[in-house]
């Protein structure tokens, strides 16, 4: 097993190619150990060079609605009246802290996503 740091995209591509070759390695084997190390190196490189920020709050809400088959009316218990829900979903009204807490508690939307664009 020859492991080296991932310093550029060419190294990343090579690491992925090797990972693909050993991905089904039996647990406890040298290849399985190599796979774990490669996954750690790949994650570290990608997190440093290709970070993914938190989701836009409204997109996070819409995503959860889609996942759970919810309609705008179903958000009224978290946001308020149908008019207020419409304003929030159309980005005409910002989320209040109370709305954010209710959406987090009720729909399990991460605070990080709901607060990502807060001033």
C-alpha cells in the first residue's frame, strides 16, 4: 500500500480510481485499511477545495416540503397565515426567529440551513 497526500485534482482523480478498485475489499484486509485512508484523504481534500455551504433557507423548506409531500397550507402551523407562508416562500418576508425554531422543531430542518442568510 502506497499512500500519498492529495495535493491537486490529478491526485484526486488517481485516488478515486484506486478507491474504485478496492471499494469491495473484505473487512480487515490491507485493501480495506487502504480504502479507509483514501476516503479520509479524499474527504479532506474536497472539504478544503470544494466546500459546500449550507442550503438557502427557502430552498431547504421547499426541499423538505417535497420530501414529505407537504403543501403550503401545511406550513401554516410553523409560519403563520397562508398569506405569510406565501410571502416567505416567495422571498417577500424574511423568516423570524420564531418561524425558524418552529420549522426546525417540526420539520427537522437544520438551523444551519434556516439561518444561513441571516444578517
